[in-house]
C-alpha cells in the first residue's frame, strides 16, 4: 500500500462526508426543538457534502470520470429523500430499533443509495459494485455511531463523536472504494 496516496484519498473522502454526517446529526437533534430549522440544517449539510464531492471526486480516481451538476443534483435528492425518515428513526423508542437493526438497515440503505447513484454514473457500471460494497459496510457503522452519539447529552461531545464516526466511515470507504488509488500495481512498481 502506498500510504501517502491512501491518506490523500482519505482526506478528500473525510471532507466530503463531514458535512453530510454532522449536518444529519445536528438536524436530528434539532428536530425536537424546531422541525423547519432541522430540515434546513439537513439540506445545507447535504448540499455542502455534494458540492465538495463535485469538486474533489476527480482526486479520488485514477481514471477521471466526468462530474455533472445534473448527476450531483440527483445525488443530492437521493441523500435528502433517504435522510428525512432517519430524522425520526433515531428518536423512536422500540426494542426492535437498536444497534443490530442499525447494522441491517444501514447495509440496505448503502446498497439502495448505490443503485440510485448508478443511474447517473458515467464510468463503468462494474465500478459501482465496489462502491456498493463500501456503502454497505460503512452505512451500518455510521448508523450505530449516530445512535450512540445521541446518547451524549452535550452538543460538543456529540460533534466530536460525529467527527470520529465520520473518520471511521471514511477510513472504511477509502480502503474499499478507492483501493485503485493506493495499491501497489505493476505500474507503481515500475515508477
């Protein structure tokens, strides 16, 4: 593994995910106080994450896949549509909704997101299989992390935990989704 290339990919992945995950966490906590403000925070967090993806995604692939605002808008809509029910999911007190449920629901959510994203993907469709695996592994970690972040009463500690959850998810996504960027190949050995 080429550590410097891995860390480079991790940096961009973390920056993309941070407004998405923190925006969702803050929005979820605000939902009990002000639903409209909660939705605004959610939309702004997703917008910032998608905008960062638009500009940084070219740094994450060996082959440069075209990034279009049309595809980004579609991705934005997917994230918003999938996130809104989860504003309520974490506040439901039911024995069946726990960290085990988060693992299952997270894996399903990651796969569904990938299917949606594949509709506007301009690169080889086989590439989406790897992306789907990364999403199916990282989303359960994100949901479990968010569940435990809500048990923290302090906003500051919740944000710190959110940053750590984002870092963990980004590490997993980078290991799976962007391996082509940092793995040793015959080409990198010859360099």
